[in-house]
């Protein structure tokens, strides 16, 4: 389980695969060019 925290609150929670494929997480936190190897 992984969490993305934004402004002190949980923004998203899920597996790394779920978070890596979440469009909002990619846009806001990871960046458009992020790729899971």
C-alpha cells in the first residue's frame, strides 16, 4: 500500500501500480513522463 500526501492530507491511496496509472496522480505528483519499470 502506498499513499500520496498533498497539503498534509491523503490525496490518493493504493498499490504502486494503481497510483502510477492514476491520471490525477501522474499530472499533479509524478509528472507526465513518469514510468513504472
